C-alpha cells in the first residue's frame, strides 16, 4: 500500500490495461512538461501540490529513510556529449530537497541518475535519460514487471530510488553465474574496483548493465541502463580499456 506521503491516484484494476496505459501516458506528459519548466523555475514546476508532486514526496521519503548515500558519486556532465544532462537549477533543487550539499556538476549518483534523469531534457545518442525508468526495457531485463520502475507507480510504498537500489545492488554485489558480462577494473587512487555487470532475464532480448563500486569501501551503484547485449556488443564492451566510465566521479 502506498505511503501516506505519496499523493498519487490509485492505479486502475490490473485487468483494465487500456486505463493503465492512459494513466501512464498522462503521467509521462506531466513529467515531460515539468522537466522543461523546471529548468527555469524548479520550485514552481516541482512543487509538492503540482502534477508531479510524487517526486518531492519520494525525495522526502528517501531523505527520511536514509536511502540517499547508498550510491557512489557522479558528474552530470555526459562523457559522450560533454554537456550537462541535468540543468544546474534542477540539480540544486534536488540536492536541497534531499538535504545534500548544493554542488555542480558533481552529485550523489542515485539522486542524479534516478531523479535527475527524470528531469533531463537533453538529447543523447541513446534517447532521453529518463527512458531507462519510464520505458520498461530495463525493468524487464532485470526480471521485473515492465511498470516496476515507473516513477509515479508505487506498488508497495517504496520510492523509485529504493526500488532501483534494491534491484541493482544484488546484481553488483554478487553477479549470478549466468551473467553475460562481469569485469572489475581498478579505480585509480583507491583499493576498490569499478565493476561492470550485464545480465538478462530469461526470454528477454536485451540486457541490463549495472556499474558501480565494489571492495573494502562497500558496494555502491553508480548507474544502470538497458543495453543491446548482442554477442558483438558484449565482446566489444568486454575488451574496452580499463578506465572509469559512465560519468563516475573518483574520490
């Protein structure tokens, strides 16, 4: 049952697939409009009583429950485009709401890659950053229901960040024997490794890549996203130079 701090309309009956699709489409339109407006006025666009009030409620819940800080750190400057994918005012709003220091472009990777990416309007070679949470492909690759990582959908009261953390931490900490790819690269200046794991649920075409820290410093995710996971892609990814990737920030 959703928490009392989640001002969202209840989902339609699971049997009413048309109504569910309409609900999700409307929520995605609200999110897109809020993301564009937030670049100029995040306080107004993301206000708790607004169309995407569920976002503020979930950041508040994560702050209270201690979810934040379980991830590594990241920069919001994309390593492929060289440009910020989360506007500075938006990141600052999220950091203030989460009770974290206001800084740019560095940030808690969970805050930036989960909630920040929801509010990103930047075009990348792989589409919108929020697609990993709203598209369903990543959830399916992880063996979850396609709607499990929808940000406005709280089937069990957990926030989006809690659901993502619970899904990716085990993949990173203890890769399954049939993982498509596992590689540990040295992290300069630390005794930890930066681990890349690619998994694919049975019967699914694509895969899920999970990346983060493992070692004496603990297990801390940095990012997760859907990938092609073809044999050629896996060979190429497995042979990449052992350098920090995916916008991770070293200590």
